[in-house]
């Protein structure tokens, strides 16, 4: 455990040197990372200006910035909102349904054996192939997009969680049984809390997968959202719009991931006190 | 009356690859307040016997009587301590100690204050809000013992309860736990691989043969010239090594 910070005075010379070295290294890496980004953007801008690359096809940083600044004229905010909303709904549904299904399969050994081949096949099936079916079943709207996100993330969640549940330490379960614990108590007091880490790991994967599902859904349904903007921009050869949307998408993905990480910190705060 | 009667217990494990005869016709009794140890070669069926006594495992034949009554399933008169402390890392020491009460639905003001009392008596009260990872191996084992004691069992089953500890801690914790058990006046059935540990703590030692386990011998352990018996004092007695030699020969270990 880390026991309080020592004041700089009582640190040994060697320790100070070590800490300085660590800090240099950390900032060194960060500055190189930023430099690479700046270099790349500058190169892109200059080559477009000099006509080395065709900015009609590749777009250009300054034009992407212009697109950002014209947020309102493109309804960008609305599209971002829709994509985020669909992703969150797909994500939450995936987590809740996934947890329920994994719990059921953990509960009944027979059920889990019966469903095993189906889960394996569904897991390896490229879910995008279900797109047309989904559209026919639930209509070409927000619903289809959410179902798509769900289809992509659900099975992975179930498999991941079930695997975690089944790997819970047998001795710990035996300990609970010595007190006469029933199955529900074993689950709620031992198996589920023991798998908080598994749960959050699968949430982190899930949020990304939901976003993939939503974008794929928007590609197919094409009414609104960042996925729609990308397809639309491509069709009308507005590469600025496409690039701007992709960059926003990257930012959205990073923010959603961060959201799960913060949630994990709040929920698992106790476990971090080791 | 005996605290525990084990009558002609038989156990066969069924398995795809066949039938494993783990125990055949083992019978013995334990008096109230007695400390009895089971020793026997690895894999002879000791843990199986404890699981049957605790009610976690259904025997193929025979019966277990607690205070003269036949029991089915897990009895609240029995406390079972396993080799590992199995403390839940996400719960505080206090949260761990009350786990058994919680499971049995016996968590109330009275049982909580008993938990506090035990924590105080056995030196863990200041650590009650700490997490298991912040405690030493010996303290963790003590917390696990309190988790069992707080449900007020009459009989304690210990399955290699100290073997996860390093040698020195093991001696100290053994001494510690022995004192606690005697003070709370519990009846104990302990399984161990460690012959000196068995001699130093037990009133009687049952030696089992290799699988399927049958009783090979029963030893009464007496250290008459000790005023107050503690495991560490026992180890210093002259008769200690003669007990050891007898049991060692019976175990018939070939390498
Ligand atoms: N669930 C099970 N299914 C089938 N066989 C089992 C099962 N549990 C134990 N056995 C077998 O029964 C025998 C007795 O096992 P047990 O764990 O009771 O031995 P033990 O005396 O406690 O051994 P150790 O000293 O190594 O702890 C072993 O041969 C083991 O392989
Ligand atoms: Mg064993």
C-alpha cells in the first residue's frame, strides 16, 4: 500500500534521481505523442495547400475545422446527440439483458449446456449480416439501430460474464455453503461481487461494440446520426463532413469509454483501497 | 452424551470413469469439549469425512449424530473452517465476520454485539473497517475463525486450517486458536497432515489407512505433568517424540 507522500526534504538523493527519471520519461513520451499529431496535421494541411494531395478526396484540417465551426448549419449537434443516445440505450440494454442471461445460465447447468453450441455460433456470426432481417422485423428506424447494437454486444457480454461466474473460486463458495447458503445467496454474496472486475471489463468492451453496432445500423437505416452523416457525406462527396464526423466519432468513443472507467472507479472504490 | 457420533460411514464417489471408494465403515465418537484429530495419508478421504459431517456432502451409507440426533444437511451446530481463510476481499473485516450471520438471517443487535465482543477479545477490533488485503496471514486466519465462532457452533471442523501459513505463523496461530477454542469450550474435529500439530493440540488422534479409509489406530494423548496445556508447551514434553514415533510408523509413509 502507498503510505502517504513523503516530503521532498527527507527523500534520499537516489530516490529523487529515480523520480526525476520517471517524470522525464513520462513527459518525454507525452511530448513525442503530441508532436507526431501536430506533424501529421501540418503535413496534411501543407500538402493539401500545395496541391500534393487532392483535398477534394482527402479533405484538409482547416476545412474540417470550418465544418466544426458551422455546427448549426449541419445539425451536427443533433446527429451527435442521436448517436450517443442510441449507443447508451443499446449499451444499457446489452448490459442488463446480458447480466440476466448470464445469471440464468450460471444458475442452471443444464440450460447452459443446452445453449452452448448456439451461443458459440451466434458469437462467431458477423451480426451485421442480420441487418436486413432486423430492418424488416422492427422497421427502418431508431429501433433497428438499437437492436443492431444489442445484437453485436449481447452475446459477448453473456459469454464473458458466464465465464467469470463459473470461474469463481470453488473454496469461497464452499465456505458460504458451510453456513447453509442457498443458491441465491451464493450468487448475490459471492459470485456476483467476486466478478465486478469481469463485469467492468465486459462493459468496457461493450461500449465500443455498441458504438460499432449503432454506426453499422445508421449506415443501413440512414436517417440521422454520425453514421448517417458519414454515409451522406460520402455520397455527396463532402469529405470535410465525413472526416469531421469520423473525428467526432473518435472523441465520442473515447468519452464513452472514460464514462465506464469513472463508473468503475465509483463502484469499486472499496477494492482500490488495497 | 457424545457431541458427535460417526457411525459406519461409507462413501463412494460416482464419476464417468468409475467408482471411487473413499471411506469404508468409519465409526468414532467425540465427547463434548474434546479435541480430536484425524491423520492419514494424502487422498485417504479425510476431507470427504469432514464434508459429510458438515452436511455439505451426502454419504453413501452410515449416519452422523449430533448430540444424539440424526442430521440432514448443514447443521447450525457445526462450524467448518477450511484450509484457506476465504475472506471476501471486497468486504471489510467486519463485513466478513458477519457473513455467516447474514446468510443464516441471524443478523441482529445481539449477534452484532457478539461479533464486536469477539473482535475485541481476539484483537481485531481496531481492524474491523480494514480490508483483508491489509491484514497479515495470521490475522486473516483469526478473522476467519471469528466468522465461524460468531454463529455459535458447538462443534468445530478444521480442515488443514493452518497449512496455508508459514511455519512460524502457523505455530503462533495454532497456539492462539487453541486458546480461543478452549476458552469458548468447543468440541473439535481437526484434519491435519502435520503430526506434531495433531499431538500438540489433540486429546485423541485417529489414524486412518490409505484409501479407502479405515481406522488404523486411536491414540489418547496425555501430558499429565502440564498444569495448563498449550500446544507450544506440549511440544517441549519428553513424551511428545514417542507419540510422534508411534504415529509416524502407523502412517507407513514410503517415499
Ligand atoms: N468430488 C469428487 N469426485 C470424485 N472423487 C473424489 C471427489 N472428491 C474427492 N475424491 C477422491 O476421494 C479420495 C479422498 O479425497 P479427500 O479429498 O477426502 O482426501 P484427503 O484425505 O482429504 O486428502 P488430502 O490429505 O490430500 O487433503 C481421493 O482419492 C479423491 O481423488
Ligand atoms: Mg483434504
